[in-house]
């Protein structure tokens, strides 16, 4: 048994959970459940990023005290994660007193690499981010995401000296001591590292008040990088506790839009703290709607809650884990979603369970579970699946498992158990049905990381003392 620590990016709580957040959670959950099948001890972090001006302003717009506002939004994310059938072990909020205190101690540990300087340049209030002159020029002075002009800033800040760590970061990434996935993103990160400037670690309280105070300087509040990125280790107790039992993380899951912060700033912080680097940083793509980037202005934003409510959580996880490649952008349309549910999930799997259980029950077939049906043995028998899961190729692993489902359907059509029953070949019929049930249990085990709710129901059908078909369809079409 190994100890596995995996993390998800903490979302900013100035809005409702969206599809991108869901991808983080369900990918991480699939990896977590896979390792539980292997018998590993898994620690799974989730949380919320709750500081900054956007949140402060949103609270004011809603006529709420800011703490009350973030409390409500943090609960929305907890509820959303539960709805996704995701099992985490730790939930961290950046307004938590333990986190804030530990952040201040991390600042002090990094103090040799922090310096004070005046920032003269561009800033996007919507992104709460500084903008280089190159970005300003490329975007014509307007943020492409918020369609608002960049602001000119002149303020005194503390900076984190990224230049102190560039050579070490480059070496670690090039040698895969921290593996960045997919491979083409690794090359992008190495390119970005070349020109990566020192980063602002604070903002003056005249501009930002809702945040973690900089230790020893009441005029400054910590900026997002040290506050939000530190959550992955403060949740484990660092620097007040020894975290070596769980750190380094086996994998950190992030969206492609924040990969550069995790591949450069976060790695620099870890090196500065003399901590080992995460083994893998796995980035996933974005979800498009009808081939276009989701945008409120276009009106094509897909509400994940609506997608879940329409056909259930198994349909949601099925579509986004199988039909969306783990590493690249995926596309969502309601037509594709409904087709995947009705013609694949309901037909291939739902009908198979009903059909096979009915035949087994009708013919009095009982299946005795043995050690060969254990998750450990099934995974041993499917080394290709294990390689895909170990390489974070979840959509490919899902395809592999689904092929097992389709093969069982084909075997039923080819071997025609009903004809054996009609011919009175009871012994052969029993052997065939037991073999099909054995294959069903194996396929169901491979599906556990992706469809935990459905697979639990299927397990209850075929691993019971008496095989009984479900009283209602697993995936109703109407």
C-alpha cells in the first residue's frame, strides 16, 4: 500500500461553479478511486480561494459582509463537489485562520527571496493580474477576457525573485523530476520560463484590504500567488507540522490556463522552502460549446448543474471523462450529450445489465465470487488499462473499459444463451452465463473510477447471493 496525495486547483469564489471546475474534480476523483482499487491510502485536497478585490466588491454588490459572502460561496462549491460524486478528504479555505497563519510563516521562510520595489505598469482588475508590456501590445490595451482597458499602476510592492530559481526549475522539468503533462505543455512551460519575470507577492492596503497581512508590514497584503498556491501544503500543516508522510504530491491537477503559475511560481516557492517538488502536474483542456469558447456575452455557457439534473451524475461523468480527451479541449453540445446517454450509456451498459441479470435469474444461475474477481486480480489481468491510468490517460482508459462492455454484448449475441435454454443444454447454458457474469464483474470494476454510482448498483446485482435484474432501468431514457 502506498500513500497518495493529489490536489485540485482552488477556484475563486466570486461566481458559481462551472464546467472547468467539474473537470478538475472528476478527473482527480477518477485517479483517486483507481488508487483505492489498488489498495492505496489516498489523501485528496479541494478548497476555495477567497481573498481579493473582486470578492470584496461582489460582497458589497450583494450587500453582504465579505466573510458571509465567501462562506455562502464556499458552501456552493462543497455542494457542487458532492453532486459530482467526488470523494475528497481535505477541504481548505484561504480565509481559514490556520491557512492564513501558515501563509505568514511561509512568507518569512521565503524572505531571503523577497524584496521591495515599485511597480510601474499595466494591470487588469478583472483578472486581478499584472500585464506585461508585450501582453498589453498584443491585446491592444484591452483584456480579451473582460473586454476592459488595462489600468496603469504605480505602487510599492514586495516581489518574489523567480530569477533565483530558474536554472533549478528548468533542470527539474527537463529531467522530468516534476513531470508536466501533456508533453507539449512541458515545452510551452520551458519556453515561458525563459522570460518569466519576478512576480509581485503583495499589494498595498490602499488597493487591497481583503487578504492575508504581510508579516511585519501593515501597509501590505499578500497577493494571490503566495496565498492561493500555498494551500496545497498548508492544508497538510506546513510549516508547523512535518508533511513528509504525504508530500510531495503524486499529482496536482490544474486547468491549462493556470499551468504556468504552477510550473514556475509554485515550483520556485517549493524550492525556496526546500521542499520536494510534486511528481506530476497534469493539465487538462477547456470545454467548448458548439466549438466556441464559453462566454456569458455569447450566451453559450453550459451550466453543469443543468447537465447533471437532465440525465444524472453518471451521464455527466460518462460524457466528460470518456468523450473529452484528458489533455486537450473538448466540445459539448446538447445533441452529443443526449446521444452519448441514450445510445451508449443506456443501451450498451444499462440494457446489458438488465438483459444479463434477467437471463441469469430466469435460468437460476448463481455466481460464486472468488479471489479472481477481486479488484487487485482484475487490474493485474488488464495491464494496458493500468498503464493508461498511471499515465493519466483517463479517456483512453475509459474507452478500454467500455470495449469490455461492448464485447460482453457481442458475446451474448454470438453465443445466444436463449437458444441453449430452448435446446435444453442446461450445463452449457450455465457455463456461458457464469462466464458472462464474470466478464461483467471485471468490466464493472474497470469502470469504478469513472462511474462510481452506477458501478455500485451493478455490483449489487451480480455479486449478490441471488442475481436479480434491477427493478427500474439504470439509465431511463425518458
